[in-house]
């Protein structure tokens, strides 16, 4: 009889194949989980179809910050929704998101508010007709590991309103993670991600994971992948991105 964990790993590989490798445009994405050796990891990737979206790269700082940056500042028409901090950390809290709500989360948690309180302050992006979802995840290692993920997406009946979904999930087994993307697939307008966070594989070490996700993303639309590894209170970020 197949063990439940074996079945879960198969499901994660199926999600990876269908939602990423066989999907021309899942959009931006985040994954929070544990590498095969048990170290914590956060993944963030960029995809883009327009000139504005593709005029970006990911850069990091010594403080564990990951941010987007314009490759050619002269081409930037409106930095809203394209230039932001995607990863921040303070104490033993690690945040990742696809927009400037990373700062909203940090400010709220530093005040002592809950992750849910911060999410309640924001709306989906205002880029009609897509109304791109805002996705986010938090890893809190101050005591026992606590995980939260969230998505803010336009309400199907009234896109001027935002649906907010927050998940509080237990730590995943080594080699697995929870993932969210902004879209289900390519389209006009782009359809928002639906359902619960996806189980996704984190097989191998950080370099192998970075290679796997980079190779899975559509070559015409991918821009960058960053993998942050968290170990003993320290973090390191490695990249795969277009030259």
C-alpha cells in the first residue's frame, strides 16, 4: 500500500508539472517549505509579458532583503506594482510577497498585529482588467515554526471588491512546500489563482531547486527565480535570471 507521504510527493510533482511546467503563464509565484535536508526555504519568481514587466530583475541585500529593480530606469512609465521589496526578514520572521504589501506585513507584525490584520488593510492590484492578486507568505520561527499564506483577489461578481483568503498551515515535511501563483494560466484578462495553496516539490539542495523552477517556467515569459535558504538564524539568497 502506498504511504500517505509518498502519495503527497506524487501530488506535488503533478502540481509542479501541470501548474508550472505545462503552463505558459502562471504569473508571479511564491513557495514556502523545507528543502530535502530540512532547511527552510522561500522561493519567489517573476514572469512578465509586457515591456514594463520584463524590464526588471531581482537583487538582494546582506540583510536578507529581495527587491525588484528596473533593468533600464529610462523605460519605467509607472513603478506602481512592478518595483517593490519581495522578501523581508526581521528577528526570526521571514516574509515574501509579490508587491509592496511586503512592507505592510512587516509594519503590522512589528506593531504586534496579526498577519490577518495586515492582509485586511490591502486590496488586489488595481491593474484592470486583470486585477492581479496579491499573494504573500510568512514564516515565523520565534518559537515553534508558524506558517501563514494569503491571497487577495478580485471578487468574481464585483471586481471593485477583494476576496481575502488566509491559511494557517502546519510545517510541511522535508522536500515539500506550499505554493501560490497570481494566475491559473494565460488569458485576456488573466484568470486569478483559485483554490488552496498547492503542494509543490522542493527536492534536492537549493541550487537544484532553483534550477528546477527556472527550467519549469516558460522560457519566453520567465524573468527571474530567487531561492532563500534559512538555516540557524541566517539566510542566503541565490538566483536564476535572464541576462
